[in-house]
């Protein structure tokens, strides 16, 4: 006889945000759900942790911008404690010489750009409109389970895309066909002349990828991210850091009856006659459920937890070829006071600050990363979350959160000797803008791609559980045979960022996977 | 007033192909070539009695189907098809391509049995991809952004074709067209030498390094000529009997036999326009020749920026032409040798040597060379290809002596910090000779004469903007319906009766002569001729 507390309607593996969202939606639908998280804390890289006592900062991502309003509403996150310290956080491109640039379509902000280049100010409006129109075409696909290739639905689906494209006017269609296959660097070079603008827009498009600015596919990725943002709540900073967002998700899930167990790594998924029946933890505990959803990396799920012998060799080979690489590192600093950023108005310290003065800097950083070097002039996204959220640091003290783009997974000569040099390099570069930064640093913590892999189970240090590129998007994500969340094992589903629509703090993979699992159970 | 049916400006391979196709369709066609000999692989003497192609390595990409369709053999063309050459690595090892599948697998198994096994799968997949691609290449590209019933029908049938593909098939196709060569090859092969050899053979002259996304599709190139052209993943080397001019001579004979004419030393300086329509051309000597259709085999930029008064072009057009990316990447070094060069890294008598050698860096080095080129640095470790055609055709050099044709890839047209001075050219030449001598001891002492042509020289002599042999970078946003750009991919131009037949149009340099054949089909239809044949 099965013990009642060992038997559930559904088990969710992994307590990252996608796992929590999947569990919450299943709970909301009345299912009895158990969520198992390997580490003592939920959220994985989405956490608020102390750099040093009393200085807290978001471990990994530091902003929410793609979380769909709908997920926020469905799960009543506000009711469960989610507050924002800042909404609609502006983006400012820092200029090492004169005049920072606020990236925005607002007239007042555009005047700054107009002063540098009247042509670019007009081009910026046209460019953002154009990218938005491309993104709008894509966004409906992000809100639904991808259609299956080679199946009955494929013909109707492909035809639908053609019909949709007919609604565009000729100019938009021509623009789409021109832009889509190209590189963001070429597109920006063709469109703008102001180097600070080009650098910032390039970094915005490339943050979190391993591709370079002149690589094919980077416009596609940029449009994809833009489409994700269209459905999102707008760039926001949760009060209490990203950990607070996870706390709200966990509270929502528990409110919907989800049982959450941390420090419970799953060792394997239990299968009988190609049907999932439950999981066994590393401690040997066995839990039963007819539905198992895994938010772990698809390869970790299918080969690690399930076993390569349970799937056909072709699928295993395809999974092992799937590319999962990261080149984004994170540096968190505790500061004894607010550093003075030259030329930045007091109200602007809470902004998302981009350090990428030109396309050439972005390209150089990329070229160096391919050789296992970190950049001579690192390109970065910086926030000072404590400006909007004083709870993160002691009074008048601050924390700074820095995403460093193009940090190689493997350093030439090994990371052991290079960690401190990278930190120095980043601080030196930031000191160009904030000369007093160095004197204010109390403590710091660096997370390299390999650290992210080790700590949070992100293979290759890839935040997205698989690069966002044409062969791993939509009906190809993570591989065609698994693109509808279900697997060859009945009852086993993928619900992590490795599935459509991929990484970024959206929770959509969790939501769509839960939906797919529920639909199938009803049919069965 | 005498009026021709068609004038072709420029006697490059595409121009000659267009002319041959039009002549066959019954058009009265005139080719006007600026230089003394038509351009492709134009031969010259680097020293008295030492002949070799001045600008190109050899003629490895002349498709067998084109030769057959135009019956060039009837006009005296004889081609020797050789193996695809051998890559020599700094560590002294080598890897060769063979046309014979059994021998090639044996060559692979020297490195890895697994790679030898996977070769069959690789070759099959590449041939299948070429098979799928071929109809697209010999087709005149419609402009998918234009709204028309015919266009919609084409799009819907494309949608149906995609839907009919198996899921994994479509996934594999997406991977081939979007992945980097390095990632794609890693799905088949484990040995660095094997991957490097395949990448080097495919990416020579490309502006993408092996780590750049979408560089994998270049791996298709050696398989394009599937019947006879593929040689173990490298393009088979082709040597025309009778010297480099033999190919152009066969084309000229073919065109003449069908009533056409080829005039050399006839430089076109202007297009004769009446009410916005092309009516003919004006030559440098002041002569005007009229025609119902004018085709340009010059690249997009040279065509529109040099032959037209800009005010005659539609608004915004000059800017679009200006944005078309053309950047030269290849320099040519022509060498006369007083003795056969020795390559101790290759077994004596090994036939692979006849197909030429590649001094390949590892994948990382190849990639870095492209990054350097992008930054317009003088080359440090460029990829070097060398062919010794006199090993096969003894008439090219005096008895016991040889010519060596060398291409250096990764040479920027302009340098970031100043001009290509005589000193810097010498540095480049010296670097190339040094690299060759590392594999061929004593080479330096055997050199009788030597000449280096950087991209700027190539532009000056044969008019390729920036010395770009591809006549426009072949990145995905400049291919198919985007070549040269959306709205102009059908070889027609904003000027009535004026057509583009150069590789700046679809299918670019992917199929030699392809753009010429496709343009000829468009022009023949416009002239009401009985449909030109489109070889592919």
C-alpha cells in the first residue's frame, strides 16, 4: 500500500522559478503536487544572498522584465508578497567621455541623442518601431506550445505563418526578411552613427549569449528577446532582490497546496513500461505520481535522471549535440557608500547602466573570449539595487550588481590565477566612470560561468539551459522530439528553461508544460 | 542604327555564361571585356615561359553540368579533374582528400576509425542537403516581400514543403544553415586534423571563421558539383589542358558559334539612357553601341556607382548599393620555381599533392585570422593555399621548372593604421614564403620570380570592388532573395532593360556561372527568345 504522503498527483523536479510556476499551476488546477529541490534554497540563481553580512544582492539575474503580466496575475504574486522597489527601470548607456545616453523613445531623452546626432535620433525611433513590429509577429508563438514538426498540424501551422505575414505591409515584410538572417552589428552599423548607442544596443541584444555582434542569428535573438519583453511587466526590481520573487512564487505554490521539499535531490525518475510512475531521491526515498515534470536541464533529465537506455539512440545523440554554453559572469560588490558616477543625475543611479562604449569594444570582448581571455575592456550591465531598495544594505551603504558579458567558460591557463585579474579589470573599467568606486568596496563575490554550472546545475554556465539560436528555438527546443514538453515516457514532461520559450525570468516554460501535462491527463 | 539584342558588360565567368546562354536562345549578343583577355583565370607569365592564372588559384569551381550544358568540350575544352588537395599541419602531419571513396576512408582511418565510419554519414547528409538546395540555386529568386497571387502561392507551397519534412530532417537543415562549421563538424568527427581540413577546404576565401554561426553551410560548397566535383570534402581541383585561358577560349568559341561576339579591350564607361531606360552602352573610345537589353557582369557597386549618373537612380538606391557589403579577403602570390618544390610531409608520389596544398591552422587559428581581418590587421597566420599546376600540365613552365599559384586568405583591403606600403607588401610576401618553406625546405632558394597582388591590386586590374571575389559577402542577409537586396533578387534592376548577371546576384559564388545563367533566363524571356537554358 502506498503511504499517502508518498503519493501525489504530480511531482515537480527542481525549485527554480519554472519549477515553482509549473507546480503552482498544477496546484491551481486542483492537483496534489510535490516539488523537490536539490539544494537547501529555492530559486537557483534567482536568489538574494549576502555578499558579506548585512549586504544582500540578487545572486544571478538582477532584474525582471519578461515575466508575463498574466503569470503575475494568475498566481496572485502581489498577494503573496511580491513588491517592486522600482518599476520601468530606465536604461542608460554610460559614456566614458561626455554625455550619457538614456535609451528611450521619450522626447526628452531623445534630445540627448539628437545633440550627438540628429540623424540617429530619427533613426532610433524608426529602428525601435521596426524591431517592435518584428517582435509583435513572433510574440503569439511565445504564448503557446510549439507545434510538432513533421506532424499533421505542421502544414496548417506553417500556412498560418504565411497568412500572418500577409497582414504586414510590403515595407515591413521586406524589412523583416532583410533583418532576420543578419547580425546585430551589421544592422546597427547600417542604421546608426553614434558609437555609444551602437555599443549599448549591441550589448542589450547579446547579453547572456555566446555569440558575437557580427554573428548571424543575433538579430533573430534580439527580436526574440524583444518579443518576450512585449508580454512582460516592464523592467522591474523586486523589493528584497530576486529572492523575494522566488519567495512569492513559493508562497503562491504552497497556497495552492503544493508541498515543497528542499535538500532533496532526485536521483532518478521511476519508470514502468515506458510510463513515469514517480521519482527516487538521492536519500533513497520513493515518491509516486502519474505525472513527473522536470525543470532540470533537458539533458540532465533525459540522460541523467531517466537514463540514456530509456530513450532511443537518435534522441540521445541529438540531446548530447544540443549546445549549452554561457559567457556571462556576475560580480556582486558591497560598497561603503554610493560611488560617484560622473555626469549621472542623482535620480539616475537606480537605472540599468550599460557599459559598452562602442561596437568595437563588444566585438573585441567577444574575440578575446573565443581565445579563452577576458576582455581588456569588459562590456557590462550594472545596477545598484540598493538605490531603490534600501533594505539590501545598511543605511547609506550600497550593493552593486554587475553582469559581465563574454567571460569564457574556460580561461587560457585556467581560472585559478585569473579570477582576481578579471575582478581588477572590471573595477578598473568601472572606475573610468566612477573614480571613487575602488575606495568604497568592502567585499565582492564573482560567479564565473563554471561557478553557475557547479552551483545551479546550469551546464556550460548557460543561463538559458540551451542557447537561444535558430536550431534550438520554438519547435526545435530543446530538440524537435521534446518540443511539446512531453517525452517518449508517458507522464514525464520537461518544464524548465531548456524548453520553449527558453530562459529569462518568464516562468512560461513552467506554465506551458503544466498546461500540456494537464491537457494530456484529461484526455487519458 | 544597328541594335543588338543584348550586350554583356564584362567577360567574367558569369558574363560569358550569360552570353553563351543568350546566344543559344537565339539572341544577337555582344560581350565587352575591358582587358585583353576575358577575366576568369586569366593566364599570364610571372616570368618568361612560366604561365599560371593571375588572379585565381585554379579553376576548381567550374561545374561539370555547365561544361556539359554549354557543350564546352565541343569547343576544345578538356579538363583534368584531380583530387582535392592535402592539408599540411604545423606538427608535420597531413590529411588529404581523395575522389575515390575507399581511399578517402582509408585516409580518414589513419586518424580515427570512428571518423572514417562517420564519413559515410557526413557525405550522405551533405549530398542530400545539396540535392535539396539545387533547385533553389538555378531558380530566379522572386521577391517574397512583394504581394502577389503568384508570390503567395509560392510561399504556401514552400510552407507545405517544410511541413512535409520529417522533424529531424528540418532540424538538421536548420543546423546546417545556422551553426558554425566547428559545431557542425563536431557532430560528425572527433579528430582535429579532419575537422580542420574540411573547414579549411570549405572556408577558404569566406569572410566567416569556423566558429562563426552560419559558417557550416560553406561545408556544402565542395559537394555542389556532386557528380564529379566532390573529392573527400574538398572541391576537386580542375586544371584545363592548354593553360588557364583554355576555359575562356572555349566559351568564346561557343558564343561565336551561336552568332554572338566577344570584344576585348573594350571598356564600357557609361550606360546610354533614354527616358530612364537602358538603350546601350558608351565605350571609353567614345563609341556607342545599342541593344535591347544590357547585362552587367560587374559587381553591384561598380555597376551602379561607376556606370550610372547617380541622379538617374531612384531615391535611396545609391545608399542601398553603398550598404551592400563587399570586402576583399584574398591576396594572390604567383611564383616561378627553378626546380620542383619538395614537401617531405607528403609521401613521395602521393597523387593528393597534385590537387594542391593548404597550410591550415587549427580551427582556433583560422577563426582568429578572420577576426584579425575584420579588425583590418596585417595577417599574422593567414590560411595559405598553393597549387602547382605545372606538375600536371608540363607546358606551363620550362622543362624541370615549375609555377606555383598561391592564395592567401585573411588579407584586408585596407589596414587599420595606414596604407599598404611597399614594406608591408614585402612583409606579406615574406610571411607567405616563410610559411610555405616550413613545409617545403629549400623553397626560398628555388624562387626565380614572384609577384604579390593584394585586394587593391585585384580591384585595380579586374574591377572587383575591394577585391572581393565573391562580388558581395555571402552572409545569410546577402543571399537568396536578399542578394543583392530584397526587391532586386530577380536580376532585374530599377533601370528598365538593364540586368545584373554577376555574382552580386543570386546564387552568388555558390555556383560558378549560376548568376549568369539565371540572368540569361530572365533576359531571354524579356526579349521573347525561346527560353534560355539554366544550367546549375
